[in-house]
């Protein structure tokens, strides 16, 4: 079966793909817009709130595809993985053998987990709804889990998991290195040792359950999880204790052994350390064993590989001469165009190759997925209508809002002094258990900020970063809690 020649095609049912599809459908109501997705569920942005000029907050709603088609009668959702792209024929071939021709194509196929030991049944990656539910099934009877990685997924898991021991292996000196410095990490890590307040498991987004095959092809990776992916999942094992997290810092996984292989090597394992710091041999028989580069070996029920993602480019690059970025993504210019005619890309699969603002960097986060999907549709629309378009303002300043360890977390600009060299300084304000504020200054100007807790400083700091006002005269008074900084710079 072949669709009409010269249609508008979007590949990927995640945040960037659905956002792009919705915008195209609204701009061209008389034209069919095809959304091709491997997953039975699509991700839609809801409750979008403009917190400040750049900073956005929103929920992600899981929907069955018919809901999207109901809202936009000219959207046609095709549930099938992509088998091949033939750019010379401007044609997409899906796994079910159907062919779809395009005049404009936007590839939003996302990324897939970078697993430590591909194919090992005891190594899980968490990327989409199916893999999150698979993790929940494994956790139900677990006694000990090893989590490897230091990004957003790992941070959320170690805080949310209850009822089993968690060994958290990170290659950095402190937790959350992707988002925080050591000071912010110290502020947050106390929460791992505290009993969590009782929280409702009511999910704030709609969730649908589908029958999922027991085995899944890696090329059929579903759409990425949204910001509140763990809401509504029961992340509790069988033991009575709640939080039991041990951090193994500055190490990586050296080797993974299955039970029979481990027994033949006659190796020694350890339990997590006691409060006095001592360790005792672990006599328990485990299905899998993880040897770390620091010499410690732990038995566990399974391992979560949360070590990042790689752009999901495989179905598209075979026979097509795309320019790729250093991180393996499809390179896009300032109008989200790839190196091939009439093909755009957005979200995790792409690499921004334009001359970037001094205050923006690409990170594969849901906020940027929405921004890129919307902007890609805007660029496609301008191209079809023969209009000029300027780079969207959202790419002037990096801005991300999320939640870690039950704290609101806002990251602005060069929040970790990325690329600023050594000639910068940090201003800090910390109230234990309440807030952590860090400001990155260079030549008297604010270049970035980390806000943890209910600080109400995001709009003021965003303006100060964008305006690049010389703040030298204020010195450390900039973070004086006795000064109402919002009125100060009004």
C-alpha cells in the first residue's frame, strides 16, 4: 500500500514528533499529515505553562493514536517501524511493507539506551513506556539492584525505588554530574538517607496499557519517556525497608557474570557497607554479578544501565549520505534541515550544527524535544509557503525545569560553567533542606544558574542572563537573602 505522492511525513511518536505533527496539521488543515511510529502509544504535550520568556513547564500525556486523529482529522497515524528510507525516491518503507512518499519529511525517531551488555537478560535499559513497565516487573521481587549511570533516569530511580538494596555506580566524584556540581549533589544526597514523605501514586497524566510482545526489536524502540515517567509506577520491591542506597563513586562496570560463570571463578562478593563503614562477605546466591573497576563485586537480581542514549539513526542512514554529528546524530542547520533535500530532523536524533548562542547548549531533554519539534514544523511551513524565518528565541538561552529528589530544579544558561574555561566564579546560597542557589559569573555578568527548591528566582535570573548586565558592583549581595532581588532589578 502506498500513500499519496508528496505528503507531509513525520517519523516518531515521541514529544518532538507529535509536536511537529500537530503544528503541521494545524498549518495545513486541507493536507494529510502522516505520523509513522513504532509504538502503539504517542506522547502529547499538555498543560503547557510559560514560566518565563524561555522556561516552559508541561505535562506529557500518553495517548492512543486514535485520540490524536480525533483532535486533528487530517493526521493519519501509521503504527509500524521504519524499515528503510530511500531519499532519492523520497520514499519511506515500513516494516509491514507499506510505502509512503513525501515532499517534506521530519525525522524525530529519538534515541535508544546505550546498554552496557547488549543481550544480557539481566541488564535493563529504561527509555520508553514498555521498558519502564518491564523494569517494574523485575523490581517486584528484587532484593538488590545495581544502577549504573549518573543522569536523569538514574537520579530518579535511586530516589523512587523502595523495598530493596540499591547499589549506585557512578563514574564521577559526585551524583548528578550531568546537572549539578559537588555542592548541589551534597545538598541533594541527604534526601537519599532520609525517609520519604508519603506521596500519592496518582498519576498526573493519562496512561494506557497495551499488550506488549515478550521480545522487542531494538529498531522498534518506542517514544521517549516524559518528565514524570515514574508517576503511577509502583517502584517498590518486597523488603520492609524504604531507602537503602549505597553510592560507589569514580568507577565503572568492568565485567558482568552470570551465576554459573561466577561460581566457577570462585570470586568474593560484598554487601553494602554497614553504618560503621565495615563490609562483610555476601553469601547469597544471585542470578547476576557486577564487578566494578574499583575492585568491588556485587551480586544482584538485575542491573539497570542508565548510561545515556545514542541517536536512533540506523533505519535511515543505510544508503543515504547524511552528515552526522560527533555524537552520532543527524546534523541539522539553523532551519532544522539535514544534509539531504527536503529532510528535516528534531529531538534526540539530531545534532544542532548551527553557530550556537553563547548561552545555549544541546541536551537530549524533553523540553528541547518539544522546542525542536515545534520549530522544525515552523521551518517546514515557511519553506512550503516561501517565507523567510528567523531562529526561534528558545535557542538563545538554555532553560530546563524538572524535579529531582522531590525538589523543583531549574537550570539556566551555562549552569555548570560549560565552556567558560577557568576565568569564572560561583556565587552560592544554601539553606539545608530548603533551597540551593548557584550563580555562574564571568566578567561581572551572569552566565548561568542552578535553582533547587522554591526559590522564585527563575524569571529574574533569566532576565539577568539574557540582558548580560554588568553586576560587578553588587558582588556577593546578589544572593543576599535579605534583599528582594526581584524588586532590586525591576
